[in-house]
């Protein structure tokens, strides 16, 4: 989730979901067959904010936003982590309560759409959903401030199905430093390290997107399970503090983790970031107009921010970023960290998408592009989702071992 606006026909076979792709995208027959026979996992989507409007129907095809069931089906998306997000400035019990409300909203959507969605909490359940011809809905909490420095709240989240937590969001919390705030703790505090240990015990993936570099290394040292960066890209290609350095990606991979590439234009394109810095008045104008149109409606803010940014692009005032930048970041991450350690974390419905990847219906283009670059079919499957499922399974294994070791 970005809280800024600029750096911000289905056929189900016996074998499972999405055996026949809609032919609207110009991709090869080989790519189409591979994509729709793979489990495509997206580890970060902010569509949850739209669920707070009870009029929003995820089962209907929408003309705005990036995620709904028809477009997920069209793009072959088999598993999606819905983000539970509260601004960093909201703390205490209010943050807990609002997080619980969002968790409830996701679970309600699953109940309302039983033919298409099923709640999943394990890698095996994601695979089972596919066999049933359904899309697996998973939960990720974006910001450790939502546990209110209370491990009991973390345990409650786990019991409700949360399977990753981003240690911070855009601001520091009481026990961890963020990548976009002035350091206050030199990484993780002692309690922050206890949070990581408890996440390991509970089987919650440790997500290091948004954290400071020092927080990343502290978490890497403490965690007994592999970690993820649920929606980050490569700092070598776009110098954003939210992105990972080559060394960080290598170190993440050395402990079995995965970086899931973010599609936000401000994390993909250095040209876009440079233009943003050179024209701060545009960001100010967008923020003011969004506030006028949306007030405190977060879902509206995200959608209008993206829409207004595109207007400035069409006017030639900001550079046009093409979806192929995603492929550049995937390819760089593979070369640095290895093909077993890269996945997809779009930030759909929470950021500004590049041209050609406006919504989930476009996802098969990624498969086509990777095949064109010479990736093997097995390696493409890993990037599409198998790497993330492997990490989930390993986190589950570590959790079981830690429960066995716990005092009786």
C-alpha cells in the first residue's frame, strides 16, 4: 500500500482452475497453456479497502481498480493475499479494532462468493483451492503497529487466518524502524525480536517490505524461518528506499526467502522518480484534489490518486512507464538472488500501475515475456507462485517444530 500518489471466459477442467485463457491478450499459445496451468500467487493487494464499502461487489466486473473476480479469472490469478492496512499514524486499540474489522470484511467476501473464493491459510489449502476451481483468498497484515505491541493480538490475528505481517508500514512503530521514517530504534528493539520469534512460532511469514535496512538485517538474524518481501522491487534499477539492494536480496535468498516484485511505477522507474522529485507541485496538486473528492475514504483516495496521476502522464507532465519494467525487475532479481527466490507482489488497488498492467486480467503477459527471454517453463512456474508456496510450507514446518519444542 502506498499512501502517496506518484511514488504510488473461464473453463474449469478436471485438473483444476483456468484451463482455457481468454484470448484478448496477445500472447503465445505456449505462454497461454503454461500460465493457465500454473498457480499464480499475488502476495499483496489493497482491495480490502474497497470491501469497507458494503456496496462493492467483488463478483462483478468493475471499470475502476484492478481486482475483481472476473478480472482475476481472466488473468489466471489463483491465490491472492488481501492486505489489512491502517495508516501508521493510527495506533493503540483503534488500530487493532480497525484491523479486525478489515479481516472480517475479507472473510465476509469469501462467504458471499463461495463459488469463486475460499479462505486459505496453508500452501496445501492453496493447492486444494485450485483443484476445486476456486481462487484462494489469504490475509496479510501490512504494518506491525496494528498489534499494539501486544503478542496476544498477534496470536488473535493468526487464529483468524493472517499468514504474513509486514513489520512496519511507512512510519516507525514502537519496536521497529521503517524505510521511510527517521530511525528511532536502530532496527528492531528487543520486543521487536520477540515479535519475529512469535511469528515463527505461529506460522506467520515475516514480511520485510517497508522496513529499514537495519530492521531487515535484525529480522533476518532472528528469524528461524525464511522471510518474504511481499511487495518490493530492485533498488539497483530504481533507487527507492522501499526497494531492496542486491546484497539484501542475496542475503534474503541465502535463508530461503523470496522477494515479490512490486508493480508501482515509482518503484519500477528511476525516470518516474526523478520526474516526481523535479515537479513536487504535481504531487501536491494531486493530493489536494484527492482530498477534495474523497475526504477520508481510503479506497477512493487510492483510486483517484491513480486516475489523476494518469491524467498528468497523458498530458506529458510525467513519464509513461510501461509494464515491461516489471520484467526488468524480475530478471534483475533472478540474476542476483536466483530463480528460486523471486515472486509477484503487485500492490494492485494500492499504487499506480504501469501501462499495460492496469489490472489482474493482464497477468498472462508476464508469463509470455519471461518465456520470450528464455526462461524455462519450470522457472516461470516458480516465479508465478511456486516460490511463495515453498516459503509458506517451510514457515509452516518451522512453526510445527517450534510447537514441539515448547515447554509442556
